C-alpha cells in the first residue's frame, strides 16, 4: 500500500436542494478539509466537478467534489485521475455510510461497493480497480430498506448533524497518519472516536506545508 494519497474525493449530489443532506457527507468532509487547509474549490467542467489543491500535514493533495449525480460519480473521478495519472491506490473516496452510526467514521482500503451507488459507479470507471481508500462517514440507518432513499436525501436532525460534523473533524485529525503511510494508527485513532463525546477529540494536526 502506498505511503501517501494524491487525490481525495467527496461524494454527494449537486444542487442547493441536496446541501446538508446525509448523502452529501463525503462532500462535507472535503469542503471542511479544504477550509481547514486554507484552500478553495472551483468548478472545472473538464473534470465534471469542483477541484482544488491544498497542502495538508506537509502533503500536496488534489481535492474533487463531483458535480455529476451520485450514481455517475465515476465520470468525474476517472476524468481527473486519468488526466493526472493518479493510481487508484492513491485515491481516498469519502462517502456516507448507512451501516455506521452518526458520530463515527471509518477508514477502509479495498473492498466492494457495499450497495453505495457512488462506489458502484467508481469501480468500473477505474477499470474495475477496487483498491482505493475509503472514508466511511456514518449517517445511521432508518431501519427499513424501503425508507433508505428518502432518508439519505433528507437532512439529519440537529443532534445527528452535530455528531456527523464531529466525526468529520476527527477524520481530518487522523488523516495525517494515513498520509504518512500509517494506516493502522489512523484507523485506531478514528475508529475509537465517539462523536457524542467531545473529550475524545485529538488536537488538530500541524498543517504547515513542507518547504
């Protein structure tokens, strides 16, 4: 597994009607990362989304928020990855995760799409390569498969929204470990976090770029 990432993608649906919805948790992660790193995102039609470049914890990262709908996410990811010749192993896809409670998030490397429509489209777009990193941002499950579509496209309660934001903050705190190639420590730090307990938050990392 490579020691550093080159591209971080935040999945979501475009349009103001989807802002702040559960399905856009991955997009929210990338926007917060850009904010904390002092970067900005701008629409680039050739990549079918918003792109940016930041230095974070001494590493140069490209950021992407696809402006395709969720089930066409692969179009944007492949366009940027192919142009810059970024191997899937150096890509982190941030997305919402029904099977994890709000306030928790998980790093994962490789694996299937788990029923997520964004990942389902990305895998074939990357020549059926599944060996990319994922950040699974917990949004919880409505309890019934019939309710999932409406659930992910609606906004979380204020309590859940705060918990999701806390897990995004913690993922950003753990990200320098992943960038340094220590995925085990990154997972341990993030996976032990409970977004309902702010006392567990680690200090923010030093994001000063290397000279």
